C-alpha cells in the first residue's frame, strides 16, 4: 500500500513528536505524516537524498518545524528552504514552545507562513495541532507540485 | 445752465418770428402803397384816354359845327361851334397836363398843338368865309381838303397817344400783378416761418417749463438738505468741544461757538465784536499777528499755538487751525484746548528726565561694578562694558562700544596655539542656541596693549543670556575673571611643595585605576546580562518542554486508561496535569517579568484615563457580569511606554476586580493622587473595597512570587505586582500600597513630571 505522506513533521523531541502524532491521529491525519528528528534529516527528505533517496517524488503540502533542534535548528532549515527555488513555495509552520519575540521576528523575516506556540495544556495542544493539520491539508490550496493526500 | 441756453434760444426764436411777422406786415403795407400807385396810374391812363377821346370828340364837334354852318348857313350851328373852340383849348391843356410825366406824349402834344390851332383856324376860316363869301365859296373851301388832312393827322396823333396809354396800362398791370405775386409769396413764406418759429418757441417753452418744475423740485430737496446741514451745523456749534469761530479783517470776533464759554469764560455774545488779540497773552501777540497776516495772505494755518487769558485771568493754551475766505473777507477758525496735552507733555518730559537719570544711574552702577563685564547684542556687538573690564583689557569705552567683539579682541597672532576666540565663539553660539548660561574652561587669551603687542592673560569666562519677555535673546552678558595670577602660581610650584605634586600624581593614578575597574565591571555586567538572556531563553524553551510532556502524557494516559482507572487514579492524574500546568504559568510569568527588565522603553505621550478605560473593557471576562461601582477620574497625559503602562493598569485593576470578588457591592476607583515623597510627581491611585491586606506585610507585596493570600482563596502567581513595580521603576517612578485586611486596598504609583528625565535603565534584570 503506497500511502502518500504529505505532512512533514520536523521534531527532535520524541515525546513532542508522539504527542503531535497522537493529536493528528485523532483527526485521521497521522497516516499522511512523515516525522524526521532534525533539520539535516528534514533537508535530506525534501531533496530525496540519503536514506530518502528512494522516496516518491513531490513536496509535502506543509512542513511543521520545531525551532530548537540539535545539529541544524529550525531557523537554519527555514533559511535553506526559502532560498531554494523549488522548495520556497512549500508552506512552513513553526511549531515551537518558544514565545521569545526574537524567534518570532526572525522566523517571519525568513518568510515563515505561520508561527504556533505549543500550549502547555494538553487539550489545547491537541486542539491546536488538529486545527493546523486540518487547515493546511483540507482548507489550504497547496502550491503546484505538492503531494496530494490520498483520499 | 441748460435752462439759460433755452432762454437765449427762446428769445432768439421769438425775436425772429416777430421780425418775420413784422416783415410780412411791412411787405403788405409797402405793397398796398404800390398797389394804390398802380391803381392810380391805371386810372390816370384811363383818364388820359378819356380826355383824349373827349378832345377828339370836341374836334369832331368843331368839324361838324363848321361843316353844318358852311352847308346850311344855319347860325344854330355857330353857337356849339364857338363853345367847342373855347373848350378845345382847355381840353388840350388838360391832356398836356395829364401827360406831363411822359416825354413821348409831350412830344405828341407838341405835335398836336399846331395841328389843333390849324384845325381851328381852318374851321374858323370856313365859317368866316361862309359868312363873307357865301355858301358856294365856303363849300368849295371845305371840299378843298386841307381840313381833312389836318383832321387825319390829329386822329393819328391822338390814336398814338391812346396806344401809348394802353401800352402803359398793360405794362403797369403786369408789373402790379408781379408785385402782387411776390407779395403773396413773401407773405406766405414769412407767415409760415413765423408760425413755425412760434411753434418751436412754444415747444421750447413747454420744455423750459418742465425743466423749471424739475429744478424747482431739486431746489426744494436742496433746501431740505441745506436745512439739515444748517441744523447739524448748529448742533456742532452748540456741542463742539473745540471753539469754532470767525474773525473779521480787523481781527474782531464775529461769531463764536458755545465752547468759548468753557474755554475763556466769556459767552459768545460777550466776545462778538471784540478784537481777539485782547485775549491773547501779551508774549504771544507778535506771533499771533504774524499768523493772522499769514492766514489773510491765503496761507491756512494749522496747529498754531498761543495762550489766551480767561475771564478769571488764568491762561489757557490753545491750538488753532484757520483759513481765510477772501470772498467773505473773514477768517474761519477752530481752536482746541491743549491744557491736558500740555500737562501730559510736561509729565512725559518729567518721566523722560527721570528715566534718563535712572538709566544714567544704572549705567554708572553697571560701569562701576568690580567684576569684568561686557554686554553683547545677539550678533556680538559690544553695547556696554564695566570700568574693570576696560582696565583689565587696556581698552577705552569709546574704543570698543558699538564694535564687534572679535574685531576688538582678536587672538594673539604671535601665539600659534591661541584658541581663545574660537572657544569663545563656540560658547557664545551655545548661549544663543540654548538660551542658557555657558561656563567656559580657563582660557589663555592674550590682551593687546595699546602699542599693539600682546600680554599673556588667563581668563575664566561665563556667558549668560538675557531673554526678553517674548522669549527672544536680547543680550549676552560676558563676565570674565582674570585668573592669570592664579594660573601662574599654579604652574610655578615651589620646590618645597613636591609632596603636594606627588600626592596629586598619586590621586590621578587612583582615578585611572578606578576607571579601569569600572570598565571591567561593566564588561562583566554585560557578559552576565547576555548569559541571563540565554538562560531565560533556555528556560522558556527547555524547561517548558518536559512540563508539556508531563501534562500531555497525563492527558493521554487519562484518555487511554479511563476505563481501568478508579477515581483516585484519575485524581492523581489530574493533580499531575494541574501541577505541570501551574508550573508552566509560573514560568511564563517569570519570563514576562524578566522581559520587562530587558525590553527597550518606547516613550510616547499617553492619556492615562483612556488607558484605564481600555483596560476595564479588556477585563470584561474577569468581571463576568459582576456588579462593580466604578469611579474613573480624569488623569493626566504622561510620557511612557504604552504597552508597559497598560500592563500596570491591567495588573492593578485586575487585582481589584479579583480581590473584590467576594464583596456583594464592589467599588473600584482610579484617581489622581499625591506622592508624599515627590509632591511634583504625577501620581495615580487604584482603590478597591476588596479583601485588602495587613499593612505589616506591605513590604512583601511587590516581591516576585510573594503572595498574601493562598491560591485556594484567590488565584495568582505573585508576579503581577512585581511587574508593576518593575515597570514603574523603569519609568523613573515608584510604587506603594495601603490596605487593611477585609476593608480594601489602595495601590499607588507615581511618575516623574518630566518623564524625559527618567534615569536610563542599565538593562539589568
């Protein structure tokens, strides 16, 4: 069964990743999510190289990007994406626990499409993630060349 | 004017038409004589013809008589014959007389006379022959024919004469006819013209009449106006404060307005006819007479002043305006009482003198000041100088007043290091710009001796502005102190004063060392600040992650194991999640508190009362429909950071809302207050009738995480008031509180009136 993975979740913390996946699963969105643990891996996936060399072609319809990650952090990934002609159209949502104004300002300066602070309250967190998933996969019309979610 | 022209025209028209009519009459008159003459001539011609006929008949009678007697011998024929012979003589004389005026006819008469004589002679001869010789001889003589020839000649002459008369008659009739035609034509033309002119004159007269009526109306209006003018003139005369009068050629008052009584104490009646010079003060006689002569020479006089004696003997100064009317031979004058003006002038003169005296006093005071002063205009021209300054700079007042400062005091051209003028110029520029005194460092400023050489001097100058009522710079006072001696002493340290010099060097070294220390502390502080910043960043990110996980997994567990957990198990999970959440809130508040310390203040004018109203509205959720009696009073505008000050009110008013939650009738007021420690500051009080607090814990109120109520009683983390204090302190103000347990609380903050002077915050948190 060749399900198309159309949400790219970049999250180094396995607990956060798991919570995000649970939240998405509660809306039947988890099947279309691919999770990578850091920025480098995210770029490998996007460029279909390294261990993702064999993946099906196409860009995710949205990237959920954590800010603080080992090796290559969210802002660096964002800068690389927005500098690349084929990737800069992919919507990027910062999903982070940082409320720091400088993070917010720098993200927007680099061209992020949305910035969401992870709520401490679990129920609110589930709700936020759900809304992000539904908005980007259902309501938003992705740029051409995105992988459509299997219906 | 127009009516005059038409009057001339009328007269001319009338005259002309009359002349025409007279002419026509005269022509008719003349013609009637002519006519009479003609008639006379015609009748004369008729008469001539009749007389000629009568003559001829008489001649025929003569012939007939003579023949009858000759034929018949009847003496009956002789009687008429003799009568005729006598008559013919007379008749011929009549004809000659009638034709005396005609030479041709006279010539004919001359012809006729012998013919008549011969005829008569022949007839007489025949008669005589008959008588003497009988009928046959006489009959023969008659038949001889000489009588007939004479008779034919006579007939011819008479016929010519009759023809002459007839021709004359015809000629005269024709002439008379011509004359009559001419006379008719002249009469018709003259009469026609005369009537036309008369008609024109009539029309003109009508127009004239109309104009006259109009001008009469205008005249009446003019008269009404004149009356009004006269009335107003009367009013003016009666009420004018000035005397209006006329003076005749001999200098006597003719007419005076009512004011003369007030002026001179005489009524107009008393003065009329009196020479005005009688009233003039004798000293002013000469110039008054001169002025009068000028006026009468046609030069109007204005503002001529002389003094008059009043009836009571006092003098009154009067100013005259007068003009001469050559037509009326009279002077029209207006006199004005200048007593008050004179008094005012005298007063002004006195004040001026006093002012001059005071100014002189002040100037001499200023010039005698022991200090060295120079007063400059804003464009640096010297306007005043003290004697001491002149002495110190070896100058004279006359030599420097009115000249430019740097023109008078140039730098010593022999001293390449001279910077006195440029320093002074910079200082004066600062005074002009800031309108504030400027004290200069000690200047080396060499003084130019009168011989042009320079003498080394040191000065300590202060430049102070003199600002006028309109805020404009009026003068700059340049005050200097000659510190040459002091500077010389200082530089010439005596040999036995080495210890002092050493001490000074030591102190200088210490100052340098301290400065180095401060530098290093500043560096460390900056590093600590940076560290703190990255620490709070880590806290915000890393510390919260596990909390989220605790809460998240507790939540997932409760969802996952809901069926297998009993109440106790579920409660444990709830406590785990709540604790994690509370810690999250604490961390957020703490981070916010730290952020307040770090954030840059952005200052702008803020209407505090508007801010309060905004905050109250944003608290609607917390108020949740509760009945609260608000008393929000007008607050001033301050300079400050709008977001931070909003947070202050959000915390204070939010607290009031929270701590009055158990009051059935909550009251919250925001009003201006007074800071007892800084009465000038802008202070605000937020008061409520809520739970209040015990004053012995008041010092703890504004500390971080300090709470005077338990979380179960009132929710909260204890960071809000700490934030308030920090924000107000960052604005250069202070906070304090008053309260009583169970009675309510009052929280105050004050901001310096000039918020701009708030101390800069050294970014320490």
